[in-house]
């Protein structure tokens, strides 16, 4: 059975939500680790030539991931992910916001509510990500910033990482 390596985006403006679906050719436990361990996230999260760098990560309910994406010019874009709910190898829910290097949230930028579902599919894994926004304008701003292209490229990086074993 062939795997669909296409990242599928659907946008629901009325619900202020983006849904992203992607299959990966690896068991759910391996894909889960890639999404929940900073050493692995740093290898795939940012679209090349950008790099993801974790400052701190505590993957647990009430924990957070503070990281930045560094561009080829040395610029840094900081983010903070607060973990709200976790069921290992099944799903996690988190709030994502842009911030500064000290973790102070930038309220001028959109924040996002992530619901990441991991489903085993005959030795593969289907990841479904529902991202909700407070306003339609926030959803549109994130897309204008290149989220779709960047997240799609990052999924390609994850394919490469998972192929390494």
C-alpha cells in the first residue's frame, strides 16, 4: 500500500480553524517521539534553510516548549507552546504563541490552539492537526506569513528523519 506524502490543508473560516492531515511511513510510537522530544523536533520542525532550536522543553500537561526558528541570516523567531492535555501516542493539545527570548508572549501576533491526533494505519501513522484561532484575521495572517508552505516543508524534513530510523 502506498503512502500519501501530501500534506492536506483545509481552511474553515467560519469556524476559524485550519485542519492539516499527513501520513508518515513509520509506526505511531516513532512519529509521536518526533513530535514530543526536543532533540528530534529540532531536526525537522523548521523548513530548510531555517533551523529549530529548543531553549527549554518540558513535555507534560502544564509544561511548555520554548524555542526559536533561526533563519539563514541569523534572525530568530521565538515561540512558546503550552501543553494542556496529553494522552501518549494518541493526542496532545497545546496553545502556541509568538514570544521573545524570555518567553514573554507577543500579543500583537496571533496565537493558536493545536489539537494533534496520532492514528496508527497499518504500520504507518496519520497525523491530524486542528488549529483554531480567536479570529478569522488571525487565521488569515498566519497563512499570509507562509504557514502552509513552511509546515509542508517541515513534514518533508520529518519524512527524512523517520527514514533514518
